[in-house]
């Protein structure tokens, strides 16, 4: 029942926010496909402003299989401070296959379990999107094709909810990175290039976060 | 072999979308569903039920589809829900007053159950003649005592109105047709036929209510869909068909006199519908038959026997599972089927396909997946309850 309790408390928190929208930090969900660098970004932000991390990063997709929160992350920009709750969500996908994990030297049993958890994670991420977030940071691997069903669908949902959204073109440290391709894919939204891993362009990242979610 | 086309025998994997637009092989739209391994258990489980209870509607039966997981499981759940409804209705039906009061919605709901109930599970599972006979007699008696008189009244009063309504509203509406049918049957029954009919009548009498139509229709469709599952092998049927035919005939004949002429044509169709429902919901039992069932079954046989009658009734296209059904129904059916596709499909252990929109749209939150294809969810009520606090 621990999970339920946790959920309930999270819900009641959101509820209180619903009834008193001006109080408390906004909850910003970090969304995106698996392996886009969501956790790396979340850790980067959390470390920069709170000193500790949110969760383990990995090259193995679906490393984050449960949404993780970091609350009261206070970001200072231009003398003002913006406080947000960061929610690092599992990567969203339409297919989960355990065979994907086998390539990363994971045993079959473990891979099957991971894929089940990853699937649960997607369900959780979608549920959070429905119920619990006030804004979205959409993280994309700028070295990968952004024109995917998942991206289109998620951005569409986010737009339909009128949530403020920032597109982060991550992994600019990679040679194949093309920020322009990301920007072209979603011209209606602001695209911010960055490398969460290297910490490149984080100043602009925080400026935009403060501007969009403050 | 979870799904099989009843026309050509083409089989489909569980969750196959091919069959949504009909069998690719022969265009048939009737499929039977056989979860692997489930059938034997279910049958045995069901049989004792019937024998013990003796009553038309044993309360606790497990739908045959239950264990197969995934879509199948869902279907199974729907089946259970349906059956619960029906049983509830049944118990209520016993009360003759009900008919008199003519509770629209409820009564409407009852119908399918009523007509189908008696034969339910025993039929598929146990072709035991003794059991069925007993039951039949029991039913008959009870019906006669209780239901007989009141139904007649209800039928009499209802009949005219129903008839008219059906006439007015285009015959196209299957439900209404059914209503007309019901009335007719009732009339016929009251005059002559067995008490068994009475049961059918009770339920049927209620059908006329226009408001219910949607409900009824829903039900019908569902039932139809499921029908393939429960449908008894063809071999069983012939035996039953004979006696029933008589009953149907009588009903049909009588009906005209009682009801307006327009209703007549409909009547034939209606019977069809009834029959389908019966067949669907409950595996048809060889031995114990209501008039309703009988008529149903006779309907099955009818195309050969009484072609002229069937012809004047294009409205029967309503019957979704009939391959000859009208196209509009297909669209409806497809929509319903599509809705049943899961937000998470387990292709095989460790392989999942996710329907993001479904996941996003659903209010309940899937907390964990189980290996066997079930999942644990938190229902939205809880959340709302918390919110209120």
C-alpha cells in the first residue's frame, strides 16, 4: 500500500494546488522518448541548484522506469528566483521489447522484468501527464530523428492541454547532432540546444525555464 | 485458436484486428472464440451449476473466455458483467408485478437474459437430457403459476401500443422490432403455449419501451459478438429445432391477430433477433427450451424452411452477427471492438505494445502488470475521493 499512499499524497498535493494555483512550485515534467537524456538533464538541474541528483543515468534505455521527483528546486535568474518541482519521467514509447535489453548484456529474465517495468513506466508517465504536471520540458536526442509517432503524439497531447512546453535538443556534444532538425520538427515551440551531459548551454536552459515556468 | 470464423473456419490470433472488418477469407462476420484450454474447465464448471440450481439462472458462472488474458480477459469480464445483469434481472423477473408496472429500462435489459437464460451453460457443457428436462418442467410450472396470468395482461395491454410504435418507427430499428416480436410472442403464448414462453414473455414485454432501445441495442450487439463463443456445435442444434419451430409458428400465426399487420413482418425478424440473443448468451441447451429459445432456434433453421417469411424483413439487418447484416452495423460494431483494444497489449512476455492515447485517456492508473496478462489498476474513484477530502 506504500505506493498508493505515495500516490495519494501526491494527488492531494496537486489538489491543493488546483484550488490554490498560485501557491507552491509548478510541477514540471521532463518528458521524451527513451534515451533522450531526460535523467541526465534532471540530474544536471538538480545538482546545479540543490546539490543532489534525482536518479541513475544509463546508456541502457528505460533506465528510469518510475517517475522521480525533485521538489522545490529553486532556480535563480536575474535576481529573481523561480521554484519548480522536477519530475523525471520514464521514456515514452509505443513498443517495449525485452530483446532490446539483451544487447546490453542483461540476462533474459532480467530483461523481461525490465521491459515490464518500462511498460508500467510509460503508463505512469502518461498518467502524470494527464493529472499532475503544470509544464513540460520535452527532451529530444538531437542526433536522432525527431519525426516519430511518440513525439508527435506527446507534443499533440501537451498542446491540447495548453501546457507550457520547451523543446530541449539534447546531446549537442554528439557529432551527428542537428538542432535545426529538431527545431524544424516542432516550429511552433521554442527549441533550446544543450548538452546535459557536458553542461553546455545551461545558462540559456535556466533562462528559458525561468521564463516559461516561473 | 482463439477466434475462428464460423463460416469458413479461418482462425485468428487473439487480439487480431483483421477480423474487425470481417473474415478476410469469406467475408463472414461471425466468429467463435475459443481460448486455449479454457473450454474444458468451463464446461465442467458450468454443468454442475445447472444441475444443482435447476433454476433458470445460476448466479455464478465463469465466462469461458476468462483465463486467456489480454483482450480475451476483457471480453470475459464483459461477459461476466452481462451475466450478472441478466441474473439480477432474472430474479426480478420472477415477479409478475414487474411486467404490469412496465419499468422501461430494467425490463428492456432483462430481455436478452430472459430469452437466453434457461439453456445457458448446461447446453454447451452438458447435453444431459435429464437435467434439462427437469429444468424445463420446473420452469414451466413456476412460470405458469406466477408469470402466466400477469404476462397475459401485460402482453395484451402492451401489444397494441408496441405494435403501433414499431409500425411508426421504421422497422429498421431492430430493437423495436424485437419489441413487436416480444408482444406477439406473448400474445401467442398466453393463448396457448407452454409456460416456458411466459418467461420469454416477461422479458420481452418490456422491450417496447423506446427509451431502452439504446441499452437493448448495446446489449444485443455485445451478445452477438460473444455468441460465437458459446455457440454449440451445429450437430446439437437440429434436434432442438423441431419442437421449437412449432412454437414459433404458433406465435407467428397468433401474433398477427393480436398485433397490427405491420408488426407481423417484424415479428419474423424479431424472432430472429431473439433467437440470436438466446444463442449468444447462453450455450443452447439441447433439452430444455423455452419458447423463446425454440423460436430462436427455429429461426436458425428457418431460412430453409420458411423462406418467404424471412424475405420481407430486411430490418433484421440489425442483427449484427448475421453475415448478411447491413453495413451501418458493421461500423458500429467495429467501433465497439476498437474500444476494446487495450492500452497495453502484451505481445508475449517481455514484449508490449502501448496505445499512448488510450493510456492517456484512461482515468484509472495502471500500477503494475502481471505476467498472466492482468494488471493492477487504481480506480479513479479513489482519486476523486481523496481529492474531496
